[in-house]
């Protein structure tokens, strides 16, 4: 799948991104065929790193359903006694554990469409690639000027403007299981199966500095150059994503307040080259506080996620919200979820400066250099059926422009637990 993104920068049958087949095919202009490759390598290298990290991280780090069952119990003289009044949160955690010997299984389906990259629409990304600064022996003599200055000779001011239209979508099928080892300890696993598709089109246009002298072109001849070219890609991949192993330990349980800690490790089981996983181990710890006041149950989670440098900086994570029992068979859930990076996000070269004939700055992209912090609002419902299975649905709404995001992600699922 990464190769598909590379192909969006290959035109007119070229073998390398931004290799100008037309220029290279003409004796008078063949030296100009490679002049935009260094610019592409610098800008696109950052772009692909951001795409790879953003897609894989969004899929791998998409909130998994809560480790807690819809109803929790403890045993008093061998008799199960409920310890929760509502069906609990969906993506956040509450302190209660399942109860010794209880088993909970679940399934969820999420549809993701990546609509914006740091606030820029994915169907209208703009990139500008500049000519390399060519300064070869005797260049000053041949062109009668200072070739060390960027922009001289005049054809160094030629540019390639690239419009990128990307449709990236993913479907996540997550299978979860949790077992109550004791009344205080739960162990769980989550196995996501991911299907991802990429459909993209790019249009590149050479913008010459001198209209009657065009050494850079995709096809045709110097006398009749083809200054525009396009590329199309379409592909998909399916496989297991990054599997998560989780353990929750409850260390305080009063009538109204509960405290617990949760540890999670996400294993690099998803194919990194297909954006199904991050290609690295990620671990996180979470402090959980929850309370119960009749039908109202607030909860707060604070945590820290440790990641390898290739995936992105470590992150502080949080969730805050409540679940409200509406009836014996329905619960409403509302949360704010967040991930705040502890380091700097990857940055694009936003502009470059020509030195000749006058100093001036040129913008290189409409993608802003913005932090990739992610803050979302979550609204959902849980419904218990007569069979004991609990169905749930949730809408995850983007509240900021960090990262590669979907404005609205819908999730549906169910849970079933032994009693």
C-alpha cells in the first residue's frame, strides 16, 4: 500500500517520482530530467512519513471497547452481587472488574474515512516542488552570473505544482475477550481485523519561469512540450492489525468510589507496509477513577503511551465523562477522549526562498505544520436484550484538526458475559 502512494508522484511512465521523461528523452534537454527528484525526495519523504504514521496510528490506536463488562459482580458467600448500576462506558474505563471466574466477549465494527490531514481536505492537498540549485564547474562563465544563488539561471525558477486527491478508508472488526482472574484482576485481549483501501489521483503541472524557453516537461518536445501529467492508484489490503493485551487491577472499591490501574501492550502483528499496523511495540498505562451515584456514574482516566520514534512521540492520554442509566435496559454514555503528544510532530518544509533576481519566498504546501494532538467527543448508547447480550453504538466526533482524521466515525458492537 505504501507503494501506491509513491506511484502518485510517478508520471508519463517514469521509474522515479518526478522524473521528467520528456526532458530526459530530448538531446537538448536530457540533463533536465532529474532536476526535481531531490525536491520530491525531501518533501515527499516527510509526507510519506506523516501518511504512514497517521494511517497506521489511527487504525492501531483507535479506541478499543472498554475492558469492563456491561454489568459487574463480586461474590459474597458464593453468591454473585452486582457492583455496577449502569452498563458502563464504551471507550473509556471504569474501575470495576468483572468478578472472579467471569468471562466477557465482544465484537465491534468501525468505519473510518480519513477526510482531513491537519485540517487540510484530503481531496485537495497541494504541493509545490522546486528545482534543485544547480552549480556545476564553469556554470558562472556559461550563464554569465552567480550560479550559487538559488534561482539562477532563470530555469531554476521552474516549479512543479501537484494537486493530490486521496480517498483513504478503513474498516475495523475488533474481537475482544476479558477474563476475571480474581475479584481484583482482569486479563484481556483485543484482536482487530482491518480492511484498508486507497483510491487516489494526482495532477502535476510544470510552471515555467520563461514561457519561450521550457527545458522541463513530462512529454512531447522542447518545441511542443507537455506540461501536465496525471497518475491514478487504487488498491486495498486486509489482515490482522496490532493485537492488544490488557490487564486491569482494582485497588480501591467503596460504595461510591473505585480506583484501578490498567496496563496495555499493542504488539506489531499488523503489516506495516500495508498500514495495518505500526510495526513496533506500543505500551501504555492508565489510572482509572470512577464513581456511582444512583443512576449516574462519572469516570476519569489518565494515562501515558510509550511509542517508538518511527511511530511518533510518546503521548499523554485522557478520557472524562459519564454513563447515565436511562432504564433497566438502556444506558447513555458521553466522553471526551484525548491524546496529547509529548514531543514535536513531523514538519513539512512550508516555504523556500529564491535568491535571484530578488529575494522572495514561495509556499510549498497547504498542509499546515500543526501538532498532531487528537481530541474527540464520544456519544453512545448501550441496550440490553432479553437474551442478556448488550448492543451498543457510538459516534466519535473530531474536536480538533490534529493528525489525519475523520470528522465522524461510527462504531457498532455487542457484549456478552457469563453470570
